[in-house]
């Protein structure tokens, strides 16, 4: 049977110091049916040197470069447009997959169940010297049924034709996309298995109160109200 091609899309911006950890977690040495599409969103650090080192080792990297920073929404859209795979997986440059994550996601998304999205669980770890911040009301997320980030997902690429990523969003584009799927009752197959280590650092949205208030909280509240009203109309609340 012909193996499907998988595109692992890695948006990055000035995270050369974390990119090495991210790329090492992708099993490109043992799986030849994947490509790594790195979207450099206008980095001014030594990101290109890190990528060159991986290319020398044989990593199947396809580089998309922006001269100036456009935000992660635009970076994801660019990565999708340059990808060749039938299956898309995301991995942010400050995160890393746990061992076996790629194989598990691929097996589930190409398995017998007719699903377009598979999602595993996320483990959060703090960079040195940080305490865990929570800026967004958990009750809003829970009542709306929101779960998930892109890095713990495998998606059939064709789904993005119906549900495109909002490239105008500089933050929280994954939240917006997932909530639009939930709004329309698109099935996201949930795996009760840790897939992703998500590092929380000083430049993460969840550690930046001002950015969280500007981007994440309004999105969650708007989508939550819509989902809650929809459930009430159906008599589920």
C-alpha cells in the first residue's frame, strides 16, 4: 500500500534557541514519507543556521521565509500553501512531540475510522523561573467544550478548504479554527494519550496577560457564547 505523505508544519519567529529541541522530536530519520515545512516569520536571530545544520544531517526541510513578521496565522497559511502532504501535522517551534506521537497520530488519522481530525493530549512544562499563569476563565472553556492546540493534532489537508485558517490573526488562530469546527459539530477524535510537550515561556501567549486579553480571551468568549446558545437551542444545557 502506498504511504501517505505527511507535512509537519513548523511556524517560527526568533526561537532559534528552542528550534533545535523541536526539530529533534520529529522522527524524520525513520519516516521517509514526511516533509518538514518551516515557516520563518521574519526571524532576526540565527534560525537559518539551526535549519542549515538539520539540512546537513539530511532532515527533509522545506523553508518558507518572510522578510518581515506577519504573525502566526499568516505563517500557518503560508505553510499550508507550500505543503505537499495529504495529512497535516503542526508543531510550534517552542514545543516538542513526545516519543511515538507522530506514529500514533498517523495511525489514527489513516485508520479505519472516517475522521478528519485526531487530537491527543498536551503536557505543559514551565521554562526555568516561571510560575503557571492562567489568564482566561476556565469555566468559559469548559462550558463551551473547548479543548486543544494544533501541535497535538493530525488533520486531513482537504478539511482546510472548507475551514481555512484565519491568516489575519496574529495569535490564537488555532483556537479560532478548532472552535469553528466545534460550532459545526465536526468530529475531533480524542486520544487519551499525551502527544505534545508545550513549553510555557516568557514569550508565550499564555504567559503574557496583555496579549491574552487582546487575542485569546475575546475569541474564547465570542465562540463560547455562540456554542452555549447553540446547545441551549438544542436543549443540551
